[in-house]
């Protein structure tokens, strides 16, 4: 069970957080050592772990001669894993939550300029008549237009998009539903996909409930969507480490740069805490200074 949870977590780091292979392997090594420690104490599930066990494990690491920085990294790895398992409802309570460690979940991909986004999306044609090309372009447009997580895109039902009100209803983390506006370009692509591409993809599975389907009529998983984005970045000649979260990050960054309120962005991204949204700020110092000069009465 613990090994299965670990594989699920590592897959998440790759497909949604976009971490490089060496970073994922570092997490794997740390957490496999932690699992071995638990096994020697008769623990077979992370649900059996309490705070005292965590303290004992970190104490053993220190007693074994590990550097303080290495022990701290082990704790970071455990906290990331436990937070993920809690978010996925695989743990009822995160026993590591109150333990001190460096700020977490600040691992962000590069964000793209508006020109890079246009190049990325533009590698897939919306006029070729190819169902997969149109599907891929619609996915890319929706990722950037709405800032949805890749897992949310993968699970979107047909009923999620409301063309009249120009919104998409999303069920995100914690089974919470939110409403996110969708741009006109993305809506146009989605309409064309639904009219001319999805019926072809659904021929082998007419009862499919999901919006985006594979060539066999099955639901697209997040790994395949990750692959679509990576393929687009390669074709567009973008050297940055691009994956679905890059488009989510770019969505938030571009909104903020153009004057959107951080609280509004928080709502659209589905963040429970405004501090999580703050990591999407990429306003340079010169722009901050210009805003201060423009709006502060004593500037």
C-alpha cells in the first residue's frame, strides 16, 4: 500500500508539478528510506503514522550522522507526500502539518510570455479536419484560458461548459465546485471540437461522459494531456520546461500583470489560501515602482 501511494505521488510530481527526473528520484530515495524505517517497526500504511513516529524517524536520521540540511530535506519530502495524500483523501489527517520546515509547494515551472503561449497553441491546427489536432488545440486553449489543473481538464464532463454564460464549472480539490470564465477563442474551439471532432472520437464509446476523449473514445488521463503539451513545446521550439502547469502558471501571471485582483485570481484557480496564489506573482520591480508612483499620494 505505501509503495502504491509513493508511486501515485511521484507520478503527480511529474505530470502536474513538472519536476525534472533527478528531482523526482531524490524524493523517491528519501521516501523509500522512510518506508523502510516504517516497515522495520511493523507499519504497513501511512494511515498508521503519527507525529511521534515522524519525530523518531528524523531523530534516527540525525543520530546516523546526517547533515542538518539532509534531515530537513527528508522532512520536506515527507510533508509533501502527506499533504498530497491528504488532498487526495488517502489520509484523513496530515500528521506532518504542524512540524517546522521550509516553505513548501513553491516548486513552479517557468511561465510563458503571451507570444510563447501563442506559438505553443499554434502548433496544433484547428482547420485541418483532423479530430485529434482539433482536440489538442481545444485542450491547449482551455488550459490557458481557464487556468485549470490538468486533472480537472481530464475529468471535465460534457455538461461543464456553458456557452451562453461563457463559463466552465469545475470540480477541483476537495470535491469543491467553482465557476471559471472561459475566453471567446477557447469557446469557439470547444464548439468546433464538440461539433466536428468529438462525435468521431466517441464512435467506439457513445456513452462517454467526459469532454475530451482519446482516439478509442476513452477518457484522456492526465499523463496523456501532459504528453500533448510536451509535444507542442517541442514543435514550437520552446526550450523551457513546459507542461500543463506552465499554462496554469502563465494564466495567473498574465492576469496579474494586466491588473487583475489577486483575490479574483485565487477564486479562479481554486486556491483555498491566498498565500498559495501569491506564488504566481511575477511583477518586476520597475512595474511595482511605476504603480507606486501612479497611485500613492506621496510618491
